[in-house]
C-alpha cells in the first residue's frame, strides 16, 4: 500500500512540474538582449586581441630569424677562424637602382662593413632584404655593425641592444630587444608595448 501512495504522490509532482514548464517556457526579450550584448562585447574584445596578435607574431618571427642569423654568424666565425660581420644599413640596395628592395642587413666575411672592399662574391654569406607588406619591423641599433672575431666574441663593444619595433594601426608600438654581450652571448627579451 505504501508503494501505491508513493506512486500517486510522484504522479502529482509530475503534473505540477509539467504545468510550470509549460507556463515558463522560452526567454524574455530582456534576457535575450543581455545575452546578445555580452556575446557582441566578447567578439569585439577578441577582434582587437587578434589584430594585435598578428603584429606580435610577426615581431616574434623577425626576432627569431635575427637571433638565428646572429648565432649563424658567430658559429661561422668560430668554424672558419675568421671575422664575420653583420652590417646594418637601410641605404644599401641589391642592384643600386631605384626599384630594388632595400637591404635590412648583410652577413659578410670581413671585420668591417665596407662593401666596396669585397672582391670575392663568396664573402657575402647572407643578404636579408627588408620586408614588404603591411607588417614592418624596424631595427633600432646604436652600432652600424656587429662583428664576431675568430673566437666567437663580439669585436669592439661591451653590450649591444637591438630593438625590433613594429607599429600596429592602433598607435601603440610593440618592441622586442635582442641583446649581445662582449662574449657573444645573445639573448632575446620579451615583447612589450612602448609609446
């Protein structure tokens, strides 16, 4: 008999729940507007972050490439027991005509960056052309060159910081520093925003 009364009570609860479900089915207009507004705000925040991330990724890519070129120059100097220089000059061009792409830097077998003294084309190890396109990375450097001696040390400087910067459309500059000390230790810093 206990099970029958329990069955009836369960049946009564089910009937009450069914009635309240039917009564409260759906969302109010205010609830829908709040949810749509929250989704729109999250999408806008994500879009701004995505646009900035494109610039940060480009800067990270450029700094890694530059880091590996510095390591390559150091290892080449050690291997060949020769001076290897990385020369920075925005005015250098490949063909010296007005349509050629400017050079970002050149890696050469020499202890200076006098390109007229290079007689053997094999002395030019790498030419890094300046980037074309919407994402541009600039190198701010106090010295026109970095020279590794035959022992892998940096010739003529104690510490050198090269700042790679880029300017997204939102008027903030994103920068990353590459530091080289006298002993040839190369370190890439974190990405940061600057004005």
